[in-house]
C-alpha cells in the first residue's frame, strides 16, 4: 500500500492536488480536514502524490497564461479553498 495514501487515510485527511486540467478551484468545497499538494512549476507533483489525491484543482487562467509561480499559486489556492461559504 502507498505510504502517502495510508498516512492520509489514517488521519482522515482529504488530499487536493494542484494540477493543470483539474476542477476550477472556485467550485470546490473540500470536506475538512484537507491538505493541498503543490508541485514544482516545471514538473508538478510526483506521481505518487497525484495518485493519492482525491481531487485535482486548478486556477483558471484566461488569456493564455501557462502557469503561475508555485508560491503565488499556492497562496491563491489556499485563500480560495479556505474561505467560508456565505449564504
């Protein structure tokens, strides 16, 4: 069994993976607790991490921009995922 998946399951953590082609992050409301994996700008996350993830999320990039710096993308993703739903 994959050690990453085992650790997540043992602690009840839902893993989201930042990856091109994922769901629009603005439409995702993950159950708590959750964790976010962000890979390098050039290679993304390791295959084992992607495989352990429950969902893949992305920041929509209109206008042809290919990618964001990993730190900037992480900050945006954490902000969007961490906001509370409002009525």
